[in-house]
């Protein structure tokens, strides 16, 4: 972990609701694992005192990318207005990321959240290792989904939208048993209720013992300081109390004692 200043090298509109900002940082790129995060100083005068946790993706061997969407959070809204040539003050990488997929696994990536950066990083590693990759995404409507047209064609995709504007209407819930039966390992991001549901399904399918099978990223909205000092994100696990932002944010959900708030 270290503090550094990164320069924005590219800013690209991926779709009407999605922007990608590239940052040149060979040193951070060497250290970063999907699921680790950076604390970004957002210099809006009303929010500068609290850095924002963001999850970058690795682009090539020397660049990071941030995926940004319109946000009601003043700090993230400020970040979305940054342009090429602007600099960002960041601390990181922080936390524990996802374990690397091993070769030729059946890898399932699941989310009900727009925050897909860690899963996209896992997807790249899994495809490079020759794994079979399935991604299942849920959103309220099509415009909230990551622009799926830019995903690799090797990824089998399942989509559910609550309004039926893309994929199946409703939630991913009916697909979860088949996906969990098929997978050798599952990586998930999303809301607490969604992670809880996944954990329950895995418990039933794996007959109560499913460690090293389902890995979930603790929602970043539950972080306080992002450094483990405020203890606002402590959760009980089979290995004792853990701080989500420092000991996580990725956890083997089979070892978490409770998934409800």
C-alpha cells in the first residue's frame, strides 16, 4: 500500500450511462488483484475529507481503468467529471482480492450490481487460463447493465432485468441452482441480500459445506474509513471477527457466520 498521484490518460464513453477512465500506473498494475481497491481523494469541498473506495481493472501491463456511472454521491459525481490530463491522489492497493482461478475450471461470475470491475478482472484471468466462463447479471433495467456487447464472445451470458427490457423478466433467482451445480467456483458482487441468497443456495447444493467454492465481495457502501481503523465493517466469521475493508473485501462466503445486516 502506498499513496501516489495518477494521471488520466484516456476517457471513453462505453454507453450512455458508462464511462471508462484509464490511469497509467505500472507499479500499481503489478500489485493489483481483482477485488482490491483504491481510496481516491475526491476534492469536492464538501466531500474531500472522506476518500472514496473504487475498484480498478487492469488494462494491459501498465494501466488501470475505472468504470464510472452517474452517482448521487458527490465525491463519485466529481470523479466522473475528471478529464484527460487531470490527476487523482490515491492510496492502495488495499484489501484482499479474489483468489486466482485455476486452469480449466468452470468459472461462474454473478452480480446484481453495476459494480463489475472485480468480476471483469477475474474473467480475464479465467479466460487466459483456459477456463469455461459464465457470467450472470441482474439489473432493474437494461440501461443499468454493463454494456454487454463489449464482453468477449467466449463468455456465456445470462441476463435478467426486473422490467424485462433485456434478457428474462425478473430476477436471476430461478437460474441460481443450475449455475451453482455447474460451477467449480463462483465469484460474486452485489447487494447484501443477493450475497445472502447465493450463500443459502450454495449451502443447500453443497450440503452445508461449501468453502473454497463461493467468494463474495463485501459491498463497498458498508465501508467507513476503508483502512480498518473505524471498525464499522466488522463481521463474524468461522475464523473470528474480520474487518471487511482490510481482511476483505473478498470473503469465502462459506466461512462467514451471518450474511444478514
